[in-house]
C-alpha cells in the first residue's frame, strides 16, 4: 500500500507542477486542485500502509515470544479458621452440621436443599429470638407522637400532622 501511495504522490506533485508551470511552456490549462487532492489521498494511503505494517510487526513479535506471561487469575486461599465471626448471643435448639459434611473438599457430600431450608429456619429463629429480646426491653425507641394515628387510634388529618410537625420542629423562643 505504501508503494501505491508513493506512486500517487509522484503523480500529484507532477500534476501540481504542470498546473503552475504549464502556461509557461504552452501546455493547455490544467487546474492545480486535482493534484492537491491526489496528494492528500496518497498521504492517507501511505499512513494506512504504515499502520498495517506496524500491526503485523507487533503480531510477529508477540508470536516470537517463547512463553506467554502467566496470568494471575486464581484467587488466594483464605484461612477460614483465622477469620471466624463471633457467634450470636441467641442460643439455638438445633446443632449446626459439621463442616466436613458441607465442604466437598474435605470429603463430605454436597449440601442438600433440605439442609439449606433447615439452616434458613434456624437463622430465622435466631432473628426472632433477638427481636423478641429487644421488644421486651423498655426503651425510648417507641414514640407515640411519631405514628400517623391520633391518640384515639383514628388516622390524623393533614392539618393535624402539620400542626404536630410545627410543634416538634419549630424553634422554641
């Protein structure tokens, strides 16, 4: 491609030269603009040829490398024993299954969907126990004024809610 670009470049320069010097030698009137256009086209073709040659050289260099660079795609093994999370305070009635029965690397079988459901129910029971402990403790977490119902249990109107918000959030003098 670069050879073809060079040929077009020579033709373009000759065209421009004939356009400038043609009237001096009594050559019929030739315009310079087609020569300029041919020069630009030749420049584009030569650049494309150089890029193609560079890409081919890069590909040849990559193929000539003896061994490809090793990829670091494996995740490092973590120690499960070192990073144990603390056990929750709620006591469950079910005993958790041993790790050897859940871990296929240790020699146990794959966990079954039934054991997964049991584990979920166990976690659900733990959450319920923790929530019940929090509900039994008296605290300032419940504020009757923050509910959208009035004192008598009926829903509040928007005017009542706005009045309550003004009482609560307006600056006191």
